[in-house]
């Protein structure tokens, strides 16, 4: 899944544009009711985005998974991070060790 050194980042068209539209649609529906998408749909999206983000970072990407200053509360970030660790059967200690080894 590595990009070649000369390849350019994707523009906001195709799948990227669709993802941006989907995110906006989910936010609109979520503002109306908190069961806007099923747990299965959320898990499918979260899994795909985890894989995409991981590959981008491994290929030298320096961006964060959410825009800094975006309206995601610190609690929401911690709840999500905790859930991701639990789903992967990892502990916070393991995350800390990995961060110290990789510098990420």
C-alpha cells in the first residue's frame, strides 16, 4: 500500500470527496438523533479509517487523524482511543511503550 516516492497526495475527488460528503451527512443526522448509524456501520467506517491512517503515517504522513481544533471533545477522543485499544486487545501501557520505541 505504499505510494511511490513521486506520487502526489489524492485530491478531494472520487473516494475522498465521497468520504467528506459522508462525514457531513453523518454529522447532520447525528445532530438529530444519536443512533444515526448502526454500530456495524460505525465499526466498518472506523476500521477502514484506522487502516488508511496507519498506512499514511507509515508512508511519512504527518497529519493528525482529526483536524486540530475540530469540535471533537477531549472526552470523545479518550472514549474512542479507549475503545480502539480494547477492540485490538491492547493496554494503555502497550501504547506508551510503542510510542517510546517509535517516537510517534
